[in-house]
C-alpha cells in the first residue's frame, strides 16, 4: 500500500510540471494573462467566476509572502516589480468587476458577501472602522516605508556601482577570480541596480492601489445607496444594509491581498545583502540574530515578570511569557558553553592534517594596509605595465603580477616579491624627485625632507630624494633626475628582467613549436629533429637573460635548424643565434648607428683567454676571487666615467664575450655585452674607455699571462 501514495505523488508532480509554461509558451501565457485582466475590466463577469478570480488573487498574495520569506537575497526575485504591476492591475480589474455587479445586481458572489457579513457583524460602523484601519496601515505604514526604502536603495545602489565595478576589476586583475566569475559578478551587479530602480517605480503602483481602494469603496457606498433608493425603491435602511455589507466586503477582498503584496514588497526591499555565502532567508536570519544575544532574553524575562506583578495585570500570562523567555535565554547560553567546550576538546585531541597547499605566486606586489586604494592600485598597475612592456618588446612571457592589498609590510609602504621572497621594498615619495649623487654633493643641503633613504651604488653614489628646489641647487643634468613613478617603473622592470627568463621552460618551448608548426610545418619538423625542447628552452632563456628580443622567430628557427645537427652545446647555439640577430641587437643599443663601447686592451684579453678552462660541462673562467673583484671594480670605474652617455656597451672578441658576460652579470646585469663579430659593417664604434688589467688583481703572472 505504501507504493500507491508515492506513485500518486510522482504522477501529480509530473502533471504539475507539464502545467507550468516553459520556453516560448511562458511568453504567450504572460501576454494572455495581461489581456485577460484587461478584458475583465471591460466585460461583465458572473458572480461564480468573480469568486474564483478573488480566490486566485488571495492565493497569489499569500504565495508571494511565503516566497519572499524563503529567498536568500532581493535579486533572487528580480521579476518582482513586474509581478507587482500585474497583481495590482489584477486587483483593479477585480474591483471594477465587483463594482459593476454590486451596482447592477446588488450582489457580488459569496466571498465578498462573506467578508462583509463577518467583518460588519451587524454593525456598519465597526465594518467601516476595520476597513479604514487596514487601509491606513497599508497606505501610511507599510507602503510609505517600503517606498522610501526602495527610493534610497536605488540611489545608494547607483552611487556604489562604480566602486563595486572597480573592486571586481581589481580582484580579476589580481588573479583572485576567473574571467567567468568576474563576468557573472558584473551581470549580477547590473541586475541589482536595475532591480532597485524598478522597485522605486513599482512602489508607486502599490501606493496608488491603496488610494484607489478608498475611492472605490466610497463610490460603491454612495452609488449603491442612490441606485437602491431611487431605482430599486428600497427603503433607506435596507439599501444601507445591503450595499454597506457588499461595499465593505469588496473593500476587504481588495485590501487584504493588497496589504499582503505591500508586506511582500517591504520584506523584499528591506533585505540586507548576505556575505560571501550568498546570505540566508529571512526566517533563518531572524532566528540566528535573535539567538545571538541570550542575555537580552534573560533581561526581557525579568521585565515581563515585573509587569505581571503590577496590580491589575494578568500575572499568569506575564509569568508564562517570562518563564519561556528565561528558558530560551538560558538554553542558548548552555548550548554555547557546550559547543565551546566541545571545540576546545576537539582541538586538544586532534589537529587535522592539511592535504592541499597554495602554489606560490611568482610575481607579487604587497601593499601595506595604510596605503589608500588609489595609490595601491597605481603601484600594482605600474608593475603590470613593466611586465607588459617586456612581453611586447622582447617576447618575455612571464607569470602575471599578483596583488596582495592590506598585507603587512615591514618598514615600507609596499614590496615586490619573486616567488613570495622580497626583491625590494619602498616608501611612497610621489611628491619628490630622485637622483644618484655623490655624498659630497648632498652634504651641504638640508635634506630633512629630501633624503628619505640612502641606497649604496657600485660607484659609491647614494640615491637622494630631493625637492625640485634641491635638485636645481645641485645643478644635476635632466637625464640624471627621475620622478618617483619613473624610478619605481625602472625597479619593477629590472626585477622582472632578472627573474623572467627562467619561465621560458619546456612548456613554453612546446607552445612555440606548435605555433611554428601552424605557420611552417616543414620548418617545425626540421626544428624538432635538430633541437630538443630542453635545448630550445635553454637557448631562449639565454636570449631573454641578456634582453635580446625573441620576437624574430623565423631567424631564430632557421639558425637552430642550420646549426642544431652540428652543435649540441646550448652556449654555442646561443652564440650562433646572436650572430643571426646581430643587426637587431646592435640597433637596440646604437644611437644613429653609433655604438658607445668599452673595450678590453690586449693584455687583458690575453689574460682572460689563458684563464679559460675547458671541461665536460663547458668552458668557464678560472679567475680567483681577488682578481675577479678587482676586474669588476675596474669596469665600474670605466662605467662611472661614461655615466652621462646613453646606452654604453662592452665590446670584446667573440671567444671572450660569454665569459665577460658571466663575470659582470651579478653587478651589471643590464650592461649589454657584444662581440666584435656582431657589429655590422655600417655601424661605427665610439670607444669610451679601454679596460686594462687592474693593479689590485696583482701582477700578470704565469697563471694568466700568455
């Protein structure tokens, strides 16, 4: 027997699902309902049909109240303004139809008559008072308050929209949400603003409906008395009894659903948006918030008990209420204490094991909490701009720059991290200029506001933060002075240039091979046979490490296909690719086809050649620590003399170029090191300085001499 009810429930659910309009049928059904409502105003309705429509009106109003209580936020019922308009039009149509029946037939169906008899109860004044109370409560209390809430909500939602859109964009650019999530949040934000704007106008319908109810009641009362006494020859008392019952019943039948719809609108517009979990329905929110303060229940129970002890008060009633409130408050307190004890016991008994971890963010900008959102976003955008420039200029595809706002930053306003390890940190000095100066240049100046920090440079200079007047007093050349944002941009660029090449790995090499195959399939096959992916990635990393653009994919591929079968050493392949890109490399550092270069003298070249050691793992420069440091200092002195000239380079023989680059990489990572074989014939060389073997490195003994 138990299977039969279950089967009937499934069949009923299936029938109900078929009755609900779907797809295009829903549009037709909505249009048909609106047309039917308009026809109900124009055509006379029989009393039995009017009873059915009135019952439907009341059921719809009750359904809307329950539905609004269940939804989790206002936007979950975004069609409510349209529903409110349709139900208001429906009530007006019913009022017109019932008025026609009351005035023509002196009857309006069983529901209106029953409402009138029950409320009037033999006393016309009581019925009028009840009707007026309901109307006043709806018009002056619920409708007026809901209208004001909808108006303010629409205004505040519109004002907050740009800030919310900016927050969504920042989260998306920071990598905390995907493109689909950002698109969904923007659509939800637009839907929310449209909803409150529509509710602001829809509440005017409810207000007008309440006024129309009063006018219709007066019309029915006056018109009914006139028709009953003048046309139907009814006695005045009889006409008053018949038409007052019908009029009050008609007014209540219209006002009760209208009151429910006003209550529904008020509940919907006064909802407070939930948190990240999407919020909860009204019942759960009210219960959780009332239960959040158990001491208030205990205090209220004492107050109710005091009221019950006053002379003439129903002591039993107040005592019962006080006991219930006291029991509820003490029960909540006891449950909280038990939950706290259980949580403490569970924490002491077992610590859960983490099974997941967050992957490090390769490039990260941390903004301190005290930095305002606009300045923080400006710093983040500058870091991303520096990365984007490297992508477009050199083809250096790196991981995105993530942002962490409100993070603690020690002794700074922000910091830039690589693999979540600090690379540099800085303070905001956007109203100051910066320049590298000799200490003696700034000693005579009052730098209480100018010198915010000192950073030791390789040539002994310090970074000074200066006002415009102080910069003019030092008579520094314009090229030596930077604004704060230009200096910060150079910091971001240098940090990304140093770390970026390592991210051109096997996966990027595979993507490059696929892209080449989509354009030149035959060349891609030759490349795959000649150069393994690991070797291709190694060559590309070396190119990007010296800021050589890899955008000329055709030249790089042709060179690797030509030399790949004969050379297995990535360092040699790299030098071959540089030779193929020689004109592009020189053009990046030349000024009018003139290269400003540091050169090596013959003795230094001979010493470096004699220090090269060949092993199974490649060639390396076997200089001791003292000689290496002294030689780097010698290059620093030469660069100091050429500091005012744009784009100085180091020019050396082809066999020494890799070793010179390796020697200078740590302190002069951005110094271009070119070989004489890479300079095209039509380029001129301006020698800035000739670097010789430093005295601090000791004499050129047999170890380094030829």
